[in-house]
C-alpha cells in the first residue's frame, strides 16, 4: 500500500527486518485509537470494561464454531453486543458501573468457557488472542488497524467532547442516552479488533496506563487526550525498540506494558514532587 510505505521507510531507520517495521507501524496506529478511547474509559470509571469486552472472545469463538461462521466476525459482533448490554444495564439500573461490568464480565466468561469446553480446537485461537504477538502482524491486520484509526478519529470528532462533559455535569449535557450507546459499541469495537491483532495484555495496558498518566498531568479533557497519545506512542515505540536489543531480548508486548506503567509511575511521582514544592513555597511565602 502506498499509504504506509513512507512509514515503513521511517521505521527502516531503526529496523532492517520487515516484520519489525510492521510491528512499529501497528503500535503507532493502535496508539491513535487507544489513547482517546482510554481517556474516556478512565474518566468514566470504566476501567474493567476492556476486560469484559475482550473476554467475550470465549463466547464468540465458540458460537462461530457452532454456527459454522467466521469466528473473527462473530467475536466482533458478540463483543459489540456485550458492550451495548453493559451500557443498557448501566442506564436502566442504580448499580455502579463497576458492578454492572463485573456481573456481565463474569457471565460472559462463564458462557464462553461452557461452550469452548466442547470445542478444544478453539483453545489455540484463544491463547493467541490473549497472549498476542505484535511481531506476527500481517498486511491484512495493518489495514484493519488503519480502518480502526480512521473510525476512532471520526468518533472522537463527534463524541469526545460531549462524552467528557457528561463526566462533569451529566444532568446538563446528557439529553439523550444515544451517545452512551455509541460509546459502548465503539469501545467494544476497538477492544475486540485490537485484541485480535495484538492480544488482551497489550490492548488493556495501552488503554489504561497512558490515559491514567494524562489524567494525573493534565487539567483539561483536551490535555488528557494529547498526553495520553504521547505516552501511548512513546511507550509503544520504546518498548518495541528496547525488546529488539540483543542484550535485552524480551517479549515486545510485555516490554511495552512495562514501559507504559513506568511512565505512569513517573507521572505520579513527578506530580507529587511538584505538589510538595508548591506547598513548601506557599508556607515560606506565608511566613515571610
């Protein structure tokens, strides 16, 4: 594809092997989708949602095998359905979001495990989805991540500000529950697509850690978005590069997760140090 050739040439400055260039580009694409989505997840206290959506892979794979349909497509539709179900129960009950997500998560996993137990051939795909391997990304999956990035940008342009405002003043800004359902379906779509490419561990980390760092460092929704995007890109590319160093030779996905958590920890520590200095300066000024 002509669209991605310039990126491959840029990544060629760091890597000689083709699969490393594809992995770097896949992580870059995933950062655009995961960063903004993660900010909404963290701001709305729905950190368990990605796990709930990703674990619907159990049920989706088994249903695909039972019906004789493409398991990847069934997993996608099943995941989006679970996402919409979570939003529906949250909208029509007084239960906290984490309670709703936990209940549906448990039910989805139990349903999937019950079906998968009768189809041992599904085990291989389940392991691939959950562990993931960014180094095995192919051209089709790259195209899928490009589509996901464009869908994400479209969603952020229309719904990001509105959904962020509902976190602050839901009574004033939530005139219709439709944005909530769009968000639930979109979040499940992002998670399931990304999980099929890079695995649950990496997707969950790229959704939560950069957004959490953005929430600590930024004072606005826009600031959270850009900080989360920066942290996601840096942790993804740095993790892949560090893992490729012969002396290190670690799993790329785990290295990306570790670096994203380290950046989050540095943000917490840095914020704390700045707060202490400001408090000390205030005390000195008051005593002057």
